[in-house]
């Protein structure tokens, strides 16, 4: 039987950026700590330690919290809990809306999305080359 070690994410809060986005996402979902703990099936005390940064944030916790923070209008993935400095691919609202529109599009609309992206991307690459 193979065993694997699951690490956890832990940063110390600093003046520039909090170690995670849990409080920001709680506020967006209209939840307090007690309700988030209930939804995530964790104790309020344990959740408070994660929020304050005295307990690490492992993958299990990230999955639990993401599910508990998700709404139909604003789904949350585990990676969304990480700050932008750790997760530079974090999507903003406009990017999420675009992806959501593509996911709900029919086949013809998806082809249009693809053609637009293929037309725009070469210009982006040229712009990056000119900047270098």
C-alpha cells in the first residue's frame, strides 16, 4: 500500500496581503464564521485558527471551505482561497463571467468564442515580444 504525504499551505499574514482570501470570500457570500463552520462541517474554533493563520490550510480544508463558500452565482474553487501572489491565475469577475458564458454556450457560440480567441491571441503575443 502506497502512502502519500499531503502538505498544507501556510503563510504568515503581513501588511501587504493576508495569507488567504477566506474572509473576503465569506463577506462576498454573506456568511459569518459560525455559518461557514457549520456548512464546512468543521468546528468554529478550528475555522477561527485557520482564518487567523495559526493553523495551516491543507487541501482537505481548502475543498471543504470552497464548497461551503460557493453559491450558484459565484462558485469558489479551492485555489480561489489562495492570495494572488501565490495564485497568479486567480480569475477576476470579468474573467469568470466570460468563462461561465462559454460554458453555457451552444456549440455554434463555442466555435465563435474559439475563433475570436484565435484572432486575438497573436496580437497579444506580438505585444509581449515588443515589450521585451
